[in-house]
C-alpha cells in the first residue's frame, strides 16, 4: 500500500508516520511512504527517514521524500493531507482564533493537491484531510480532483474520541464501552456530538445519560471547544491525539465495521439526512466487506 503524507516535518506527522509502518494500522501489508513538505523544510525529512530506518519496522517498504506533491501522488492508495498551518499564529497582524480563519492561508494548498490526486492517485484512493478548516479543504480538494470513485474525508474521528472519553467518565465505564459515536456537521465549534444515538455498555445513550443540563452545558461545549482547550494548555494544537485519530480513521476504513457500531468522518453528502448534496458533512459511516 502506498501512503502519501503531507506536512511530514510537522507536529502531527512526527507521531503519525512511524505508526503507519508499525504493522498495526495496515496489518501485514508492506507500506510504502512518500513524505511531502514545503521546499523550506523538506531537507529535515532526511532525519525522519533516518529515524524510521533505525526503528526496526518489518512492514516498512520504500520510503521517499519530496517537495513535489504532483510527483508524490502517482498510484497512491492513501493521502493523509496534514500539511497546513494550525490556528494560534498571527497572520496579517491578527491572531488566528477560529479554524475558519485559516481558510485564506490553507485553502489554496488543496487546489493543486486535489488536481494531482484526481489525475495520478489510484481510482479508489482514500484521502483524509486533517489540515484545517478540514471540511472546507476537503471540499476544495474533492472539487479539484473531480473523481467520484475516490473517497475524500475530513477528519472528525478526534472529535468522536474526545466525546467517547467525556461520556465514559460520566458513565463510569471504559472508553471502549462507548460505541456508535457520531459527529454531525463540521470539524468546528458547530459540530454536534450525538450522545443520544451513542451506545454505552450496550444501552442507548438517551437511556444511560438523562442529565440534559450536563449534556447541554458541559458535554457539548467541552467536546466542541476541546481543540482550543488543548491549544491554550499546550501552546500548540493537538498533535499526538490528532495522529491517533488519523490512524483510527484508516483502521476503520480498512476493516469491516462491527455490527451496531459506526465511525465518524465528514464525507460528501449524497443528500442523506437532508444535507445538501456535495457538502462535506460529518456522518456515521460503516465499512462493508467490499471496502
Ligand atoms: P505543524 O505546523 O506542526 O505542521 C504542519 C506542517 O505542514 C509544517 O511542517 C509545514 O511546513 C507543512 N506544510 C505547510 N504547507 C504545506 C504544503 N503545501 N505541502 C506540504 N506540507 C506543507 O502543524 P500540525 O500541528 O502538524 O497541524 C497541521 C494541521 O492539522 C493544522 O491545520 C491543524 O489545525 C490541523 N489539525 C486538525 C485536526 C483535526 O481533527 N482535523 C486536529 C489537529 C490539528
Ligand atoms: C483540534 O481539534 O484539536 C484541531 O482542529 C486543532 C484546532 O485548531 O483546534
């Protein structure tokens, strides 16, 4: 399997890349990596490749790096589009507070990358957009690619994992006891983590959690604003948890979903749930036997 990762010298990538080849994400498949960065920092990837070589990864195949996305995109199965600027930076004299404010900085990246993926990626390639604003960037990339057989996703798995963590603490159960966790809408403060349809210890969330005041005033804002809380505490945006969520999205797509469960990602709407067609929206997804 060939995986292209952009932003390969960044924070998320440092947690993400080694785990793509550790035999857990893609099982026993041999994983070829193509790491992409901007010209100013691409040479740093030589160090990343050295560390990968020094780490004893039997499933690791061919590893290359480049600042040429077009070249990297040929025949890739997976594209992890992480490369983009996180919020918190000062741009044109103003601090970037919301993910949507990143659109004017990051949006353009996804036009050329989208075109290259449409032209050169495998027909059944899967594309996970991590860079913010993730939903809009995915829309831009998908439109530029113009190939419906490729699956474009914006990452909402991190929001789902955050929601599971908060729910499991409230319910006094293990995080793995929370299933069917859907994040509706956008990876933004308007996202809707659906506690009602979650399944907690085999019971509907609406039965287990009856404290609506807690849902409205604690659960929802905690999950919706968790990215900002991490930035405030860490001085940098979430990285290791974002990497884990990207890996979990790949695993969810590569394996049949268990009965009674689903996973979260934002994909182009086919009109389901009355979401306008073509809009990238967080949905409950399952993977079937045919992939
Ligand atoms: P970072 O600044 O540490 O790394 C980003 C890297 O991207 C940098 O090395 C930069 O040189 C590179 N880059 C920029 N433009 C590029 C391009 N055109 N091609 C290739 N590489 C390029 O940032 P990070 O912490 O790794 O975060 C990356 C992005 O992920 C940010 O936009 C952040 O907001 C977003 N993010 C999303 C989620 C989510 O749940 N969807 C979670 C966390 C972070
Ligand atoms: C997150 O949710 O942690 C990321 O989208 C980073 C951010 O800006 O909040």
